[in-house]
C-alpha cells in the first residue's frame, strides 16, 4: 500500500499521554501527502500494540494536512455560576411568598382587617352566656311546660368572616385563613337515631352518617364560608342492639347517647297495637323508632333537629330558627311554610315538619296526614315527651289513632303506612291535642324526597294544592334539604344500578336530568 513510516509524538513518556494523532505518510512519485487509514489497518495496528505491550494513543483519521481540533468542553465555572444564580432566585421567591402568606393570615394585618369588617354585625345582639351558665339554666327548665322563648343562650365560636354562598354546591371545605370571632345566636342540636348496625351494612351506614354530619357542618357557622349564624352539636341516639356502631360514630364526631326504647312492648296496654308494633311490616324499626321522641328531652338546647341518616343539608335554615326565637307576640315571616296563611305566623311555635302526602289517600284533611318522620324541628319540652309516651303506652290505635272527647265523641285519624309509628303519632298529637303550635313546611324546599305529586288515578295527594306541586322540578339551588327515601338504607345495595349509571347522566348535555324518582343536578 505504499506505507513507509509511522510517526508518533508524545510529551510524557511515563504516562504515555499522547498529544498528537497518528499520521501516515505515503510516497507516490514526488508528492508527499497524508492519507486516511482504513478500519482494517486501524484494527491491525491496535492488535500489534497489544502484543508489544505498548500503549497506543486513540487514533483519529485526518483528511488534510491540518489536524481537526477537538471542540472545547463547556466551562464548568460558568455552569456553576448559572446554577447558583437560579438557586438564589428560587430562595428569594420562596421567602417572599412565606412572608406574604403570614401577613395575609395575621389577624392584625391591614390586609385581613377588611375581611373582619365584613363579619355579620346582626348576629351578636344578645349577651353571651358561658357553658356553665347554659347548664345551670337548662336544669332549672326541666319539666317546664311550655317553655318560654329563651334568647340568652349565645355561644361564642371562632371562625372566619363570611364571604361565600350558603349552599353546599357553591361552598368549599372550611378554610383556615382567618381568626375572626363571630358570635352564634344559639347552638342547635342535630340528632339521628340508630336502631340497628348489621355487619354487612355497617360501612355504608357510617359513610352515610359522615356525609350527613359534614353537610350540617358546611351549612353552619362552623364553616367560614357559610352565612349561617347558628352553631351546632351532632348527636346520635344508639339503641343497645346497635352498640357496634357507637364507636365508629364517635370517631367521626358524633356525641353518642345509648338509649333504650322509651316504651317497652310489655308496657303497651292495647294488645292489637302491641302486636302491630312488633310487626316488621308496620314500619322500619318497630318500637325502636320511638327513640326519636328523646329529641324532646334535650333541654340543654333551645332547638333540636332530628334527621334520618339518609338526609342531606344543602342550605342553612336560619330563617326557621329565627322564627322560634322571636317573641310570641310578633308576626313571624316563614316564607317556606306550606300554606299561605302560615307564612305570617303569630303565636308560639313548638314544632316544624313536613307531611308525607304520598303515604295517605288523596283528598284527606291536612291535619290527618302524617308527619314525614325523617325531618322535624322541635322545641325540647319534657311535658310533651311525657304526653307522647303516654299515648304510646295507652295504645289507642286501630287502623289509625283515636281519642274520645269530654263529650264522649270519638275522634279518629285514618291510617296509612307508618301511622302506628312516630309519623302518625306526631301528626295526631299536634293535630288533635295541640293545634296551632306546629308549622307545616313546604316539602319541595325542606325534606325534598322527589316524590310523585299524584296518585295512579291522577288525583293530587295534597288536598288543597290547586297546582299540585311537583317537587321533582325544583331547582337544586333552591332546596334546603333532601331525603333519599327512594333508595332504602343501605343506599349502596338498593340503588346500585343507579350509581352505575352516574357516568351516563353526566354525559348528557342538559344541566338537569328529570327522572321519575329524583332530580339530578349535574355540574
């Protein structure tokens, strides 16, 4: 091939650090020029170098008389400088954000002062009473009938200033960005009764209880974004048969009270009524449903709201609570009372509830329609509790509650599903013995069950409702509370097919889907 000479140059013979590439000279005639090695030649040279145990430099081929210089590596010093500058900028930004956040959260800061000014000024018109005074005042009121309106039970609660919508759909979880002190008008006791706790339903039951409590929390003044001026305490009346649910309820914030039935079956004097109470088909829980009557005994509170576990609060009920606390001589505005004559109420209010019209026959008198047992508000009264317990013990029930007037006339309320239980008992108690003390609420706004307004013969269940209101058409933003009575407890088992179709409902273009059982409002 005309190879004549290999020329190697090195600077340090000890370390064999080669500084120049290998050059190969070829002599063809009188012209001397550099040529490139083939890969075969390079491989041969490397093999020979290993046999001679002499380190050879890395070989580069060249195509002209000048060697191609290696590109200079990036300057390490410049990279370090850029990295250092980036770290400094990040640290300064984080420090500024931390200082700014502390200033925003400080109750004495000028930025938070404007929020403090927006707190409700009308909530603190009464002098506050401490917990010890509340307990002493409640003890002195035991056994009183009927109790006069108490307007001194005011509890101080530390929450943030209000600046948000009132509904759950529009509100978020409570924030912790302010310490503005708001004064509650009163603390409302919310109750639910637990009569059984089967193992296969326990988890779904506790889940429902947690959702119920959280909905109440969001609509109370405990939520900084709620407009409510009322605080709350959450209770559960637990029957001994349901003791397994007591501790899980405590863990999610319930104040648990173990209660047995206020009336034992053996105490019921009427044999037919006693057998009716023991019949599983007479109601959801037999005689254990009368646990709800203990709501009247919570005299440490001025108002008690009893709810079923499958209930959900959507908006604060301050307008209803205010009506209880106003003077008996004042005219009370109750815009969501069922009947127009009740919307300007004058006199004392002992209870509020909705009626379960679909459970009665169309055309029945309003007073003879049973109370819907999943929601009622009462003013605690030991005398009322004793009277109701006496009615159960007496057992004057035969396809409906009945009583005899002093003139010997027999007054009877027709029966319906659940009439033997608390639904019929409360309706009969206020309708016959204490008329004019209860306000019936519009069931489309409160305790909305999305029920059918007409019977199978197209007659309206409500006797004097010319429009025959269809609560399934009510906008969710106007509803204060809902009751999932269609999906019997536990919801996860009864309405599993509906839950599976949730994704299909969300895919529909219209914001509201009208169903034969409920109205689903989509985001």
